[in-house]
């Protein structure tokens, strides 16, 4: 049975991994620049068309000065696609005993539609009535500017943030900042221009949330295995290298929103580069 939520702790903070849809899908599109025999072996399959577990996930962080949600899922499209658990993120939040009005901070890794799907409800009203949305300034400028006009993902991004920005609900940031106590942004561009990963710290423990800098743990071992959706492959390669170095430096647990729930691991430096060890 597919797990759609799970919780764990980093220091005195509770982190809930929450799915907004958990399909099985072929992942060949996420492994460009490498022979299929290599990436399929890393995933434990032989046929590139074999579906494997995937996830459209968010993370809810409690126990600090803020109740923080990292990304807001796929929204109603996930339900319409009929995937298991599709469109159920809000229910999973409520099942934790958390009201949508208790979430006071949302941090977006980036503005693709599967990460901003519940910013607004079907009527265009804010789903999280008291939350301030933190987004990289570079990310906002790209999606709301003319450069993104030809990008097929622009419509979803613009719908998700334009009215929130107009009402003063979006806070932009540059580079690496502490958005709240214990939660620091880590610029990891490439997937999108302002893509951001997050580093959570509490009581000497660390969690690195990769966002879409890694769609699968194999990306953290093989930084040159490029998802076809990355706008700047060279930048995404550098960003994965940066994440791996940071994970080792901090002895951080690593996870990602597209990893099946619950996938936690650590990276170790080896002669060939880095090795992922599932916890």
C-alpha cells in the first residue's frame, strides 16, 4: 500500500512528509545524458518503461516559532488525473490536527504547477488564509516576466502567485537567508532560474530538502544525470554538486518532494564521488 504521509523529527522539530499524489510512472525523462542501462540499474529495473514509485510531495514543519509548509502540491489536477492520493494534501494536513489557517508561512522551492497547486482554491481565493508566501526573487521575476511567456508552465505559476503578490502576501528573498529560526534557503538554480532547496537545523541535527534539484536519490550520486525539465542543465549539475557537499558537511538527512514517502538518506563521500545510504 502506498504511504501518503509520515512524520519524523529533526531535533525538536516535527516534519511531516505529505503527498498530493503518488503515482507510479516511467522516469526516463529524468535521466538525460546517461545510457539507459546505467540509470535503470541504479533504480533496480531493467526496462526504462517500467513504472516506479513517484510522489508529488510537501513538508509541514512544526515545533518552532512558525508553522511552515514547504510547497503546496499539485492541487486539483492531481485528483483529475486519478493518481492515488491525488489532490488530497489539504486532507492530510487536517488529519494532523492542523487547520489551514494555522499555517503562517509557505516556502516555495520553485513555481512549477505541481509545487503551487493549492496556493489558491478553485474559486481563486487563498487556500491558506493567514500564510505569507516566500519565493526567490529570481524565481518570481522569471515567471512573471516576458522571458517565461513561451514556457508552457507559466500560466500555472502566474495564476498561483499573481493575486497573492498583488495583495501583499508574497515575500521575496535573495540568495541564502534564514526565513525563520532554523530554516535556511539554499540557492540551487538550474531546474528553474530561482530554484531553492531548504536546510532545516535543530539541536545539532540537519535536514536538507532538495526540492527538484533531485527527482530521485540517484541524482545526488550522479550529478550529470539531467532531468529533461531542467531549464539550465549545467546549473542543475552544479547545484546537485553543491547539495551533496552540503549534505556531507552537515551530516544532514536528505529528502525530496518527489521521493516516495518516506525516503530519508545520507550521503557519504567516496572515491568515485558520493554514495546515497537509505536510513
